[in-house]
C-alpha cells in the first residue's frame, strides 16, 4: 500500500541510530520516510511547516523531555505515541498516550502508526 504525504509521521528521537532504525521500519511497512527531529525545537519547527498525521515522541531527548512537542500535538489534535527506554514518569495529562518501549519491535511500531489513522 502506497502512502501519500498526508500519512507522514514525525519521529522525535535524539539517537541517530535509533532514528535510522525507525526509518528502516517505516520503509519495511511501506510508509513514506518520516519527518525526523532530534530535539523539541526542530520538532516544533517541523510541525509549523509540514503536514503531519501522527508522531512518535521520545520522552528523553538528551537533556530535555518531549513534553513541549506532546503539548503542541495535543493542541493540534494530532495523535501520537511516546517512545522510551524506560524509567520516566509521564505527566498526568499524557497518561492515556500509548508508550512504545525500546528496543523497538516492528509489530509495535506498526500498531502505533496504524492507530494514528
């Protein structure tokens, strides 16, 4: 199934290797390459300038948390899931947001992305 840009997903991930792995997973799932950002500033810039249908937001982005991106996605009504290696409490406002744990499995990424439809 060939997806158009209306199905473009934003991946917010500070680890370049994990970002590449997610890109490969999107390709295996026949999704367009994701928009990728390594920090909140870059992610918010992408949200300002591109049409995004969903997002995978790493909770721990180096020295910052992904909450500003989660807040903007929520404000815009864009579905998203958090990604994490574990060990971070999610604020009450985001307790209902799905969490995909690292290391990623293809079926978990597929389920998260399909939920954005």
